[in-house]
C-alpha cells in the first residue's frame, strides 16, 4: 500500500490499514528509507504516529520528512519481528538503531571430511562442517582450541599441508596431534576422537566423562593398561576443566547484557556463559541515529543480534524493554527450545548484570576518549594541510613484495571515526617488472580510481549530494565511486609522481595528494610529508615532528596500510609455497603425488631433482617426468594466479 500524495496524509493512510500484524516502512521524498518498524496491529501502531499526543523531537523530525509509507502484512508478530530485522539489516534506515560490528564472529570449525580438521573460523560459513559458537572473542576460541588439541589430538593443519606430509610434524611430537597425515592413527580411532570432541563442544562433558570412564574400565579388563592410563588422564583433565559456574543449581547457559549511554553514544556489553564456562565479554557500539533512550537501544540490539546468532537458554538484561514476550516466542521458535528473556533478577544473575554494567560504562568512557583524540588528530591534519574542512575520508596506498615476488598493493580507508575495514582493498599486481614499485603503485591507483570515475557516486558528489548522507553511504560499503579528501602515498617523490599521473590521466582533481617519506634514520616522527604543487605552483615539504597529532594520524593510517599490504603479500606468497603445483599437473593423482614426495622427502627435494631422476619413481613415465620438471621450474604451468580485485 502506497500513498501517492506529495504531502503525506498519515490519517488518511491509516484508514486503509488492517489490524493484522506486519511491518511498516517510512520513506523520504528522495525514496530513501527513514524507518522500519513492526506491529502486532498495523492500524493501531501506525495511527499512534499521527495522533495528537506529544512525541519526542527525534520522532517529530522523522515524521516531518515522510513522503510515503509501505506496509507488509505477516502471519504473526514473530514473523513480523524476523522481517523487521531483515529489512533493517538490508536497508539501514536513517532513524533506526543499527547494530554495527565490522568484525565477523569467531567460531570453532570442525570440518566435514574423512580426516576432520578443527580450527578457528571467521567470515562466511561456507566451509562444510560443524560450527560451534559464536564466541565473544578470538581469545576464547584459541583457549578452546588449545584444550581440544590437548584432549583429543585432532589435526589443525590446512589441507594443502595435510595432503603433502611425508613425516609427522611438530604437533605430533609434542602430543597435540595423532598424525593422520601419515597414517599413524586408525580411521575408526580418529572418528572416535572427533565424536568425543563434538560432545565436549556441545557442552555434554558429563556424558563424555561417563563414556571415557567406561572405556577406561574396559581397557583395564582386557589388560590394555597403556590405553587405560591415557583415558584416565583424559578424564582427569576434563574433570579439572569442569570448574563450572552455576545459577540456581543448574549449569550457567546465559548471556548478561548491559547498555551504557552518554548522549547519543551507546555501548552494549555482552557477558557470555556456555556450559558453565565464562567465555568472556564483547563490546558493541550500535549506531543510535539520534536516540538517547538506553531501553530502545538495548531492545534493538537484542532483536537484531539474536536474529543471526543462536540464543542461550537465558538472556538477562539490565533494564526493561518492549516486546519481551514476542522476543521469547521468536527466539524459542528459532532455537527449538525454550529461551527466556529476563530483566528483574536476583542472586548470581544480578551479580553478572552488575559486572556487565560496570564494564559497559568503562568501555564507553574509553571509546569516547579515543574518539575525542581521533577528532583532535583529524583537526590537526586539517590545519597542517591547509584544508577548509576536516577530511571525512582518507585513503593510503602501500606496496609489499619480497624481491619482486607476489607483489601486493593495499588501500586502507579511514574516516572521521577511524578505520573503515569493510572498505579495505588489496590488489594483486601482475604484468610488471619484478621489484618495480613505481609501476606497481601506478597499476593499483589506476585500478582504484578508474572505478571511481565509472562509479555513480562520483556523479552524485560532483552534482551536490547531501553531505549528511555521504558518511553513511561510505560506512555501508558503497565506496567504489567515492573520492578521498586526502590521498596518502607511502613513498617518496617517485611514488607521488605516479599518483599525480594517474589522477591527471583520469581527470580527477579532488583529493589532496600527500607522500609520506621516511626520514634518514627511518625513525617514527622523522617523516617528511611531500605535497606536490598545484597549477604549476612549486611543491612543499612538511616536517611536523613526532609531537604533531596530525602526523600521528598519518602514521596510524600509513602503518595500517603497511600491515594490510604485508599480510596480503605473505598470504599470497605462502599460498604459492603451500599449494603443491603437482595437483595441477594432468596425470598426477593422490597416489603418484604421495610416491613422489615420499621418494624425494618433500617438495623441496623434488624441485632439486632432474627429469631423469623423477622418471625413476614408480609409476612416472619419462614424458610425465618432463612435464613435472617443467611445471616446477616455471617452464610451463597452470597459468597466472592473478585474481580479479
């Protein structure tokens, strides 16, 4: 249902609504989404916006911009809640409280393959296997993995390493792996360890202990005392780890959530317990969009967070929120078990809430302090570069390689709030002379800014797009066509010249170009900032010194670009080291590959062998040996590994 009126008549729109549950959306004149909300009865909820009762200033400002409304009827309030969360996530309305979290949640992954691997996983859950979590922090995941390797000795190595081992690695030597890569454990025994690890990760450690005790007794009866001793030690370690926390006599399985606010800045702190184990805390900083009501922020957080993450049996909140019964119904339906949302608690739960509340207040104070320092650095950079306004977007480029191998360029993005990691980019450089940093910089910049020229957002910006919309558009990831206010180049005059040439060729004159050259001693604080001249004017060199907040910001951005480039380069280089090019040679299957690696003691020995020596391996013909030799020495191969950016 849509109102065609240029000036929206809310009361007339309400008359056509039903009393069914559903979701409503408010749109501005430019068709941007202002607000998404759910309702148990659409007519009653939407009518409340257009009644004569007093409303907060934020709500009145939103209603003044409404040009039309749409509604979607659902079968139940729980379905409306799910649809509301999906629309908020996809549309990012201007007046909704938005859960912002640039980092993906960490999980423990147990892969689904003949010899499963256990590891930390972040990002899209597209690897087949079981995912346990999410955990509040990577530290909690690593502690869990450390326990799993001690208890069950499952492999952690990547498949490329696992397939090409010819002897056990160090993990086997220190008793943290059973070396399935070289057949030192039977498949059924490894499968048993996988099943027991699954029981432990599912929180069924009592059941696991009982099973291990029975297995220990059976081993003793058949006089297999070595196996019985191993199981005894395993049970003892599990019992030691079962220093659990209880609530009302039951094992704690809950999340305690507290919200702290200062003005329109909010921090929601989550304290998680699973199977009686304290997994630690995690802080979130929702985008409040002008809301100063902690209950509204907390309600939006709970709704959006648990729409994507599996809820525990109890969710304990530090304040009353709306729609508690609806949330319990929706979470219970999604989890397949009862989920309780509580706000008035005593005893242990109250203690957990007090701990979460104090941590939320402390974390928010720290965050606001860092934001104030960030604003001071941005203002100092503005003065240093002579800009009319503080820069809203800073980009920095850096190049990383090892003697010309696996060259990678990085582009990192900062705005007034700090790094925008979702918009970082890497460029795999190809088609240049190895070690030519100038050509690498030219290629990366050309690829980045050609997209900007072709992107629609450049046209929006040059024709006067709304300034208050641009930061949100950038934060949401629509950045291909957005030009930076300041473009930092990690390098001297040569790299800066490449940047000037690229911008001139593409007809771009918006960004302020700054080269960041290291001092003679390469000490932090001795950097020279190179500002090329404009319209025939001579360039400038700045030496701000280590005390300059503006230079500290430049160093922060430059160091982040350097870190990001090195990480990409190492990953690309390691991929080339780890991936056996034997896998890409027609006629080389798992059996022949294993024979070759075993015969020569690994890939290094195989690379040092001649074609005649390779042909002496059983199952390898002379023609195939020649093909293997040529592939390993770059005389022919599977081709360029360059990936599209």
